[in-house]
């Protein structure tokens, strides 16, 4: 083997890359189950995803996940069969957990909702739940007491112990697990509301930092990590300058809509001029969201099983699948 071949092998990517057209070919016979009306209900603010992109990107991914879930279920069946040979207890039903990570404004919530819809439409009609990590943020009064309101969304702003216990309970096959709820309108935890998770076939767990292997800057970081409970993980990726622009566009739309609600935590921004709103959004990005992306979120990209790379138009241009 020559030196150049050695260098190429050393730098070989752990991922296999696909263009949109190449990835679409892997759809095989997966049917399109979404209508335009249904897709509209799943799109995030300012998202421009089309049924064509669903067919090209999300249906092949749905097929892949269908195969992975089936293989995992066979493994659980084999384990149960083994345990029955000398053990009276049979393993409880354990959900297949899919983690979705990515920056603020990159579109990971839309990705999660579309996948939930497509996976729920499989011929077997599996029970698919979606939970976001927003509910596991510390309440505002705790963040204020700790001086962390400007660090909301950073690893230290989450109740990691509670988050991990939730996933432990889910993966233990508990009949009913409760997830706390968060309001983007009031920008805080809803203390009297919960989401009940009752042994779904698939759980999609979506959040900024779900692929991290550290949660604090102290030596007392937990030995368990959120991603330890994932069967499959997805990172929604894009250039930072594009994500920042999408964040600004979303901020301007919210200024005309949700921010005008008297109950909105951000109602003060509704009175800004367009120019002031752009400057405010840029400031928030550069103080909070940008640093969080660079320091905590983007470094975890290489831990994902699959990376969806978006272009400036918000469309997925490339899919990278980790080699087994």
C-alpha cells in the first residue's frame, strides 16, 4: 500500500454519503401517506418543506427505520426466548428510541413531527410518541436564581437527573412514564401539565443537546448520558450562517404573531421596528444560540447514526449514514 492510499484510508469517513437523488432510490416501495394538508400541519414556522422532499428524504429514512425497528424487535424476541429457558420473568416491552439533535431554528422539530407521522402510518400502525427536552429545562425561577437565564438551552440549564430518570423508566418498560411540559409562549415549564408516555413502540426524543457526552463543567458529571438510551440518532445540520438567517426570519415572523399575545414572555419585542427586530435577533444569536451551537451542539454531530445536511433553501441536500 502506497503512502497516499494510507493517508486516504486514515481520513476515510465513517459515513456513507448520498445525494438527494441517490437517497431517494432507497425509498423502494414505501408509500407516500402524507397529504399537502397534513404536511402543512407538521411544518415549523417559516419551513418550506414540500411533499417532494418528503418523498426524496423522509420516506427512505422511514423505510430504514422500519427495518431497524424490526431487527431490534427480533433481538428482543430472541432474548425473551433465552430467558424463558430458566427464568420466570419475561422482558417488558421496550420502546425503540430515536434521538434527534440540532441547533435552534435548523428544523429538527419539523423533522421529528414528520417522522412521527410517517412511522405511525406503517402497515403495522405502531404507537409513536414524540417528546422534546424543553420540558426538562429548569423552571425560570431556578435559572434566574442560578444566573442562567442567558444560558437557557445550554447543558447546564437542564434538569439532567430528571431527564435521565425519564429515559431509564421508558427503557425499563414501565407501563406509564410522565414527561414535563414546556410553553414557548410563556417561555417556562408548565407545572401542572404532563405528557403521559404509555409503552410506545417508538419514542422520538428531540432536543438541542441530546447527543452530548457531558452535561456540566464539573467533575461530577453523570456517568450515564442521554444518548446511551438511543437506538438510532439523527443530527439535522446546516451552515451556521444559514441557521442564523433562519433564526432571524423566524424572529421577525414571531414579532408579527406570537409575540403580540399579551401572555407572551417576549411581548416587548412586538413593538420593535423591523430594523430593531433584526438587530435584536442578531444579538440573541451571537450571545446565546451561536455559542451554544459551536460549543455544545455541533461537536456532537459525529456521534449521530445519520446526518441530514441542509442547504440555504432549508432543503436537505445530502444524507450521511454511519457505516455499521
